[in-house]
C-alpha cells in the first residue's frame, strides 16, 4: 500500500528486453539503501518487486502482464521515474490509499503553466471515468492528486510548484502516456452496490 507521495525521482540506467521479460535497472541513491531483495517499490505508481540491490542501483523484472497494463515498457536509459516505498504502519497518510496496481495508461492532453505550477489534462483509459469525481482523488504516475474537473473521459488536475519540481511531470509533454490508478474505494462501492441494481436482480 502507498500514499501517492513521491519520495525520490530515480533515473533509468538500463533496460534489457527478452521476449518474455523486461529487466529494469534504476539509480535511486535516496531510496536504495533502505531496500532489500523482495521488497516492493512503486515506480511511476506501479508496484514492482526488487530483485537485486547494489546501492544506488535497484533492479526489477517486468512480465508481459505488467507491460500490457503500464507504460513502463516505453522507458529508456536516462528517463526519470517517480519512486515511493510502501507505507509503514507508523507513517502518516498524507495522500490517499494507492495500491500500486495500475488500471491503465491515460494520455496527457495538456500541460499548461499555472500560478508557478501547472494544470494537466489527462484522457483516461476507456471505462474509468465513472470512478472519478470532482475533488476526489486519483493517482497519476504514482502521484496522489485532487481532481479539479471532469469533462467526459478527461480529467484535469492542478500541480503546485513543489509537486511539479519534485516529480516527472516537469519532463512531460502533450501526448505522453500517464499511468492511472483510480480511487480504490470507488471501485469497491461499485462492486458492492451493483448487487442491488438491475444486473443483480435485487432492485
């Protein structure tokens, strides 16, 4: 479990591809010393398992399922990534509950300067707009953000200057893929209340 509060921007050192596996090596001098093999780390909001630690390097293995649901397969050497270690029992919950299970890849439609920060527009993956409400929470590339507006299948969020400076959004441009995880609670509410609608036969 994560909170969507980014602790470090890592750097991609190496991407090795085979037909069934992608091995990703990151440089993460702040994060790596506290991790060991088998630990989890959210990389642009996707929960990955550490398979090798050689501080400041971390190595991960991505299987086809992960590559199909995320934009991590498009990473290349030199790219920056948002990193967040898992939430501990004693830590403050400063963002919102983020599982690190990416729902899909949205498209950045705009990134406009706004009061020292930026206003972003993101077209959501098909079928996920129903889980998003104005002033609700959404995780974009692992960052916990408040929804400023919902327009059909597109959402808008506002980044304060600190968030823009400390995350990969400073490097983004229109057309880029953005990893999206909608609010976990919204999905559970739909699942539970669906049993009492027409589909469940109890209405």
